[in-house]
C-alpha cells in the first residue's frame, strides 16, 4: 500500500483508494488476522460522533473486497459471523 498516493498494489496492478477505504485497509494491513467488530471499525474510521449508520462499514468492506479481487490479491477480508471482519490470506 502506498500511503502517499492512497494506492493499493498487487504485482503490476494498482487501484486508488478513497479516504475511508484507505483507513480501513490500513487498519487491516497493520493487524492481519485480528478480528474487528463493526462498531470498532465505525469508531476508528468514522469517529464516535459520526451520524453515519453501521451499514456504511458493510458498504466500504464490499468496496475493498472488490478492489482486492480486481488486483488478483490473495488477501481477502473475511466475515467472522457474530464477531466482525479480519484480513486473511486466501490459500486457494
């Protein structure tokens, strides 16, 4: 991840991330395999005083998942039912 250009790269491919995508991706990359709850992600990225709804987290997770697939990355954000999300390496 290029922190100066807000780009995520894999091999020769790269995609641009918007601010919230960047913040979420950075959090996952700094703490791979750690499970983050939706409320934790909401607090860290949008802030405690945000008026955004929790479903904004789900929407942005979807955006990042699509970009990871677009890059052909083996990394993926997995849903841990009842707990949250974690960044894992896809073994397939």
